[in-house]
C-alpha cells in the first residue's frame, strides 16, 4: 500500500471543514472499500471470524479507524452489500477516486480477506478476477498480489504506520 495514499485518506477524514458532499463522498468511498471486502469474504457463503477480523484489522490499520468505527463501517458495508444488485456501484466509486496503483491496494486488501481462512474457493477466485477486471487491474498484477499476500509480503509494510 502506498503511504501517501493512506495518509491522504486519513487526512481527508480528519478535516474539520468537510462539506456535506465531501462527507457523503468519503463515506461512500469507505463503504465501497469495506463492501468489496465483505463481499469477498461472503462469496463462499460463509463469513468466517478470521475474515471478519481481517477486515476490521485492515480498516483500523489502513484507515486509522478505532474499533467502534471499524465495526460500524463493517456492519454498514455488510448491510449495503446484501442490498446491492451488483458490484458496479462499489467499483465505480473506487475507480472514480483511485488510480491504478491505489486500486491494486484495494485488491491486496481483498486477497488478505479471502486468504484469511486459508482456503481459496472457486467463487472467491472468480469474484476477485471479476473485480480486478472492473477495476482495471491486470491478471498478471492480481496474481502477483495474491502470491505476495500468500507469502506474507507487503511491499510497503515499512512505510505504513501500524496502529
């Protein structure tokens, strides 16, 4: 993940002068990111505790949320995800705000969630392939990210502040 990317999101959220539109936009971005992670976790029709914990950890570490706010965001994302007809709305929000490298960070988060239970189901792999395509992340990059996550490699781990 890119330090500037995560710092930018944290700084945006912590501003005191956000307009109503900016608050809604930022909220939608957080919900879209969390909803894709929740969807990735639920793709195998189960929401394992390890997947839930991974989503909460990612939100706390990458977005600098406290426990209560992270749990609330996951709850909202789960509800919105259940009501969504498709993934395009979530992907559209992400694609409108993030460049290619930042989208790869989102893909990394989803792989971390999927791999949390130690098993990659066919539906999970298919879901991630579809989302990568919609987000413009190449198959080559997606496979490389998957292998890095499987091996516990985070190329930017030393540049992130871990809470």
